[in-house]
C-alpha cells in the first residue's frame, strides 16, 4: 500500500469518527401535543371591535371582525369578515377596508383576501373605491400593495389593471399594469 492510499484511508476514518455522533444521534421530533398547541389559538373573539391610537392620542385605525383568533406562537391573528378603518391625518377622511378573510402579523402587516373593498370616506375624493382579491397593508406606514386584478372607481371613471400600490397618508396611487379605462358621467360605485 502506497502513501496516497494510506492517507485517503486515514482521512476517511477521521471523517467517519468526527461525524459518527451526529449521524446516529437521536433526533426527537416534536410530540403531537406540542404540535397541537401551536395550532390552538391563544384567544378567540366574536364580534370583535378595537380602536388603536397613535402617540398623540389620535385614532390610528379601528378594527371590527365577525370572528378573530390569535396565535401567539405562530405570530399572527386570523380574522373573518374584517373591516378596518384607517385614519390618515387630521384633515383627511379615513379609508374603510373590508374583506372576507384577513391575517394580521406581529410586524403590523395585514393581508386581506377575497372580496377586498377599499372605500374612501371622502365623498368628494378623486378615488372612491378599489376592488381586488388581495391586498397587503402596512398599518405603520399606511401603505397598500397588491399584485392581483384591481378595479379603481371614481365619480366619472373606472380603471382596471393588474396590481397597484398606494400611500394613504400622501393619497398617492400607482397602477402597476394598466388594462382598461372607462370615462363616463354615469359610473356608479
């Protein structure tokens, strides 16, 4: 046996010796009880209503939901039929956002899904309603984003597109991919 073969065998034995414990260590899977605890809500509420205030004592947003379940270990809260009212400044009218389902994450991101309707409470505002199937809302920055089909309606127009972004404080809206626009004095919200 030459030196190269002997060196390879010695290296092989060292690798096996160093990794022997990790290959044959007992890995204990989570017990079914621990797994079930993660999926059990910490608390639930029906007909939940909540008002959150900013550091100045002004209303930041209000929440209503038919049903709510909070999962602390998973870091989110589930809502059925959520309705959020987001206030954006003292002089600006709030926005009311409703959906069939919602998920609020610990970092103040809100995902709303199915039949999402974003409605301006300012009857004279340029944009009156936005309809889509999904929207992500950053409740801290008061921004919205979606990559789904969207319909934006005003008093005399309707615009359809794929995806949009919005900043409710600045009242800016950007359609990501325009599909169709309709202008008429008889557009109904």
